[in-house]
């Protein structure tokens, strides 16, 4: 009996797979180089187009536009001088937004007097009933952004509505 020698194919497969990895890596490197060259070319083309458009815009400027730009710059300089005054002015919008979020559905407020520097609000309110009035006061007292709430007096009308003045001090 003769013994047959079977060649190993594992080494050949390993060599073939290494060759495939080399070819894939080489293809990726070439793809990277080609794409970077394409991006550089596109960047150059876009900069050329932007320069051409900028030249066209400068050519089409009319005397009226130049005068209008001078007027706008003058207005801008004048309003810029008022910026310190505008920056020191406080807006009442945050105060009113806070109160609007906290108003009970059965309560209506009118005749607001807002003092932004003191963060106070004085208003006249009308509640549909005594329960809504009490709930409104509790809502204001439990709010963290409100320092104090006072409703010094209230009156009950014939239709059982409650009218009351209210003073609110915010943080």
C-alpha cells in the first residue's frame, strides 16, 4: 500500500486572503486619494464661482442702493447710541407670563398695575365662587417665584361672584 500525500490547502488560502486584503486596502487608499483630489477641485471651483458672483454684485450696485446703505448706517449709529438705555429697561413680559400660567380657570383679572422695578403686580380680580377664589390664592402662595400674595378684602355680589383686589410680589 502506498501512502498518498495530500497537500495542505490552508497555507494557499491564507496567502490568497492576504492578497485580497492587500488589494482591498490598496483600493481604499486610491479611493481616498481620488476623493480628496475631487473635493479640492470642487472647493477651488466654488471659490471661483463665489468670486465671480461677488464681482457681479459689486458691478450692479446702483447709486440709490449706496445712498440707502448710508441712510441705514446713520440710523444704526443713532440707535446704537440708545442701546445703554434700552439695556437698562426691564421688560414686564416675564412677570405677566408667570401670572398668566398661574391663573385659575374660574378667575378673571383686570386693571393690572405692574411695577417692574419692584416686581409687584396690583390687580382687580373676579372669581366665580368662593372656592375658586380660595384655590387661586393657594396657587399663588404655592408658586416658588412669588414672594407674597395679599388679598386684603373681597366682596360677594348677588350672583355669588367674588370681586377682590390682589397684590403680588415676585422674586
